[in-house]
C-alpha cells in the first residue's frame, strides 16, 4: 500500500506537503531562536547550549538535537525527491512547450523549482559554515555561536549568500504553504483568501526575521 501511494501523483504531493510543513515548523522555531542574538552574547550562547540539553536527564546530551536533525534530513530528502519526481513526471506528460505562452501564475509559483535548488545548496553551505566550521571565515570557535554568527555576517559574501537564500525561502513559503493546504484538503472557495493571506504573512515574517540578523551585524547593532 505504501508503494502504491508513493507511486501515485497524489501520494508524492502529499509527501511534499507534509514534509514541507515539518520544515516550516522548524523554520519558525529557528527564526525565533536566531532573534535571541539581539539580547547579547550570553543569552544567545545559553540558548545554543540549551538546545543540546533539551530532555535531560531522560535524554542524553544532544540526543534531542540529533533526533530533530534526523527528522529534518528525512523531511528535506522526502521533499526534494518527491519534487524532482513530480517535475520529471510533468515534463514527460508535456514534452513540448505550449505554442502560445501566457502568464499562468505569479513569480513565486513559477520559480519554485529554481528556488528549491537554491535552498538545497544554501543548506549545505550553512551547515559547513556554522555547524562544522569547514568554510567558516576566520577562526571557527566551537561553543561560541554568537561570535561565529558575527564572523559570517562580517563578510560581504556571507551576507549576500544568506540574504539571497532567505529571499528565495520567502517566495518558496508563499506558494508552498497554500499549495500544501490544497493538497491536504484544507482549501476551499471560502478559505482560499485566508490561506493565501496566512501564506503571505508567514513568508513576510520569516523573511524579515531571518534577514534581521545579518542586517543587525552589518549595522553594528550586533557586534
């Protein structure tokens, strides 16, 4: 039954919708945590340490964090694979372009695939920068996330990559949230306006919240 559901177009869209909502919940929590940087070094570093001790003593040190990471990896892979397969299925169903081209959707909708690729590449860079420190500018200091964040956003390319990815994320959420609602049966003629408004508000809040950190570093509010 699971294989039958996965092989169907509806099944793949459902996987995309559920995995997308899982990632959206994480992004909201992640943005709120990021904003703690405006309360100072001690507050932000304490928050980062708390993430590793959530659930103690029942959960061992970092177990909860690793559980969250595993869930996110599964969600990202499921989202990417289903998106790719749906894209290929769509191309096979319509191998030639329409004779008369017309604007059928807004910019966010038409750039979902490219935005997804951008976000995938950004995730890799973000992990190598602020989690492993592999591509981090200056000296990466384990256990000092505040200083690591300041180091990253003290470079022009760190700001450029991050802000570009966040803008792509905002567009992705703007269309993705509404699309997920339709797939999961939450949409209707009476609720569509409310769902689209919610999608726009979520996209705006997340974009603003994430961009606030590099802007804070660039302007010296965070230093």
